[in-house]
């Protein structure tokens, strides 16, 4: 199965050969979850957004829309982000 990669317009292949994790999404031969596990999402996003720690998460102004009150939350435990203003998430 081929899926289009919107960022690069290159085809992505669905990995169906892995015995332990069938249907894992790969980008140019790299397992997306393996790359995600090696990169600290807080360090990466803080290059673009000023993040402040708030408990176990980090908050900042959303890069996807204009706002004055931080609604963009980054979770290092889950390695994802969510904006409660525009509902962008990963």
C-alpha cells in the first residue's frame, strides 16, 4: 500500500514485512516511531516556540494560529503536542 507524504510529496510505504509491528508507517525506509523515540519533542519544538514548564507538560503560544494566551501543550511523556485553540495535534 502506498500513502502520499504531504510534506515532500514522495510516496510512503506501509511496512507489512515486520512480524512484531505489522502496518507500521515508514518514511523513506525509516520507521516513524523509531525516529520519534530518538528525538525529544520538547527540545525540537522549543527551537520554534517559547515553551514554559507547567507540571508534567510544557505550554506556549501556538505556531499554527495567532493567540495571546498559551493553548499549545507539549507532552514529553507521550512525545506529542496539542493545541486547545485550533485543535492541531500529533
